[in-house]
C-alpha cells in the first residue's frame, strides 16, 4: 500500500484508517495512564471525544490521528530509539480522568 500525502483530499482517507485504540501501546510507553479514554477536542471543528475514536493512519514514519468528524489532524506521534515526539497542536485540550487514590 502507498502512503497518502498530508494534502490528500479527505475522502481518500475513509478506508485507510484504524481507530484510536492503536495508540494505546505507543502512548503507554510515554504516559502512565491510558490515553485512549482521554477526551480530545479538535481545534478545527470543536468535536470532543475519546482518543479511541480518532482515525489513525500509520503508513508513514509515525502515527497520524485525525478527527472522525472533519478529518483535521489532531495529533502526531513519531518514535525512534529512546525518543518520542508528540505533536498535539490540532488539539484544543486533552482531558485525562485520573483515578482517586
């Protein structure tokens, strides 16, 4: 399969994605909580929902998570040995529920 460029029209992404649950493993290596249940709010359309609902594309050098409503890029995650880059500029906020101790 080929990598879709960032500027590909939205309809080209419809069948090429996985849901945000694929972020559970990579994000658990960076954060001590499960972020798939965290509520992300899209900067483009304002849709809020769990990270698990994002449409994730992983054919490039990292993972790209898009809003399920408007397909705007909400987050990017790129890993290399010993380093992780997390770009959240497409997210207004990320609400993480913490357990009471």
